[in-house]
C-alpha cells in the first residue's frame, strides 16, 4: 500500500457537494475507526473544514474513494468528478502546501494548520496513525512553521476585516485598551466586528436602527458587547476610539460637526474612523480634522490589493521551499525503506561468514595446513557471496538490464561493452 491523499475543496466542488462530504467533529472518531477497521486503509487522517474534506491514508486510491462514497451514501459517479487524488510524492507535496496555506481560499491563512493538527490528534486518539502518516505530519508541521517564519506569505492583510484591524493597530498599538463602535449590523459590520472582538477590546458597542438586530450581533461576538440606538450617537461618539460604519443610509450619519464635538470632549485624543458604506456614512470633510483618521472602502481596497500582491510574491518563495522539502522528505523515505533490506543483506553475509569460518575451524582441527585452510576459506566465502548475483545475471529476462546496471553501480565495475 502507498501514501494517498483523496479529497475535494472550494476549487473543485460547489458547496452543495462539500457539505455532503463534510465530517462533523463528533463524527470523526467513528469514521476513522470504520476506515481502518474495514481494512480499506492501514493508516488514516481525515481533515474536514468548511472549504475542504481530505483523507490522508496508507492505502489504494480506488478503495478509499469507494469507502468514502459508501460511507457518505453518495453514488461513486456523482462523487468522482469533484475529487482529486494524490499518491506518494504528490500526496506529500499536497499536505505541505495545504499546511502552509498555499491551497487555501485566502492565501496564507493560518487557521488551516491548527485544523490539521486537530485532525492528526483525533487520528492518534483513535490509533489510526502509525509510522508513515506520523512521519509525514511531523514534517508537515515543521515545514509550515519554517515557511511562515521565513516568508511573508501570511503577513499582509487580504480581507477588508483583517485590514481594518491592522489599520487601527497603526494608530493604537494595544487594541485591548480600545472602545469600539460599530454603526450598522449587516454582513460587513459582522465580519469586521468578529475580527476586532478576537483582539478582546475594552468595550464594543453596536448602534443600529433595529435594536433586535444590533443585539443579535452582540450575542455572536467573542467579546462582551452592548447595543444602542442610532439616535444616541451625538451624545456618545466621544466615548469611542474606533468607529466603523456600514449602513444602507443614503445620507451621512456622522457629520464633521459631530466628530469635532467628540474630539473636544476627548481632549483631542485621536480617533480612527472607517467608512465602509456606499454611499458614505461619514462626511468626507471629517478627514480634514487633525485628530481624526478617516478611511473609506477605497482606502481599504488598496490595502487589500497590496496585501494580495505581497502574499502572491511570498507564495512563489514558499512554493520553492515546499518543493525542496518534498525532495528531502522523499529521499529520507527511500533511505528509511532500504533499512530492512540492508539489515537482511548483512544478516545473509554474516551467515555465509560463520559457515565458512566453521568449515575452516574443523579443517584446522584435523591438522590441515593453515595456508591451505585460508585458501579454501577465501574461495568458499567468495563463491557464497557472489552466488546470488551471478545466478540472477545468468537468467536472461527483462530484469537483466536493470540487474546489470545495479551491480555495476554497487561493485564499481566497468560497464560491459555491447
């Protein structure tokens, strides 16, 4: 059996197929036990995220695909068009690329490495991880760390939400000390609020026309948050260090005068304002105020585009590193696989040596001259060691050419002339 990776992802399959192949966390242990217990695979790790489902196995690809189709009760013909199959070296390369974020929807995203580590942990707990996959994933983790340390593949913002946090951090080094106001409660605000909440700011407030929608968003966030009506903005604006707005209003909600009053009450401590709405929620003239740092959706798009270009350049460097590490791993695997053969060869040589030595000892005991015994010993030992290769070479078949080449290399012989 060989190292095999079978799977599908956001590039090869629509959501309607991906969701049918996904494994919930609670279902993974049973699936792993079934996959290995049915002898479909000798070893197995199942990686299942919102964007991919992959099975890393020691087994035959056709058997694994059949198992997956049966287990998920999907006709093989329905599943096959969306699957990719990688074997041996290609499987190793794929595992390395996935762990580095080079195969992700968001290039260089770091979450995938933690998801792989969790998949490996579950496989260890279910005892479906043995020497082959253990070696693969230990190397995978090391390479992912090296790539992220040595390249900038994950450093630049490639989403509006991540860029917003990075921009705020340029003005306020410690997000944990900030009070943040989100104006609106739509999809874009939810994305940005989720990123800010992950940094555990001092306070989060969501202002929205509909109080229920604002409270619903507050309940979703990882940090404590409170809702307030839009009508309270003029009285409360000075409380916030960061203001992010994205509503469907056709007119500005936050004017220059409102921000001027807030700055006076803040004693001109700076405020970061991000207007992601089209039309704008914040009057453009706010940018003229000395302590107000106003950014629009176009400003964020420039940051995102720059980040995407930087990650693409870093990705090219990361791909070269992956290729180099794949070659190293495959070379190590070949050396590792040759160890039993080397041991067997040495054992055979040792048996021949002992047999010839026993014969020589008996001859010496009978009084045969030492010179004659040594001569016989050398001839017998030479014959025993050369019997197997010469016997194989004497058989003319399709393997003779390969044997000839191997023996020439092993013994350092001159190549025979045709």
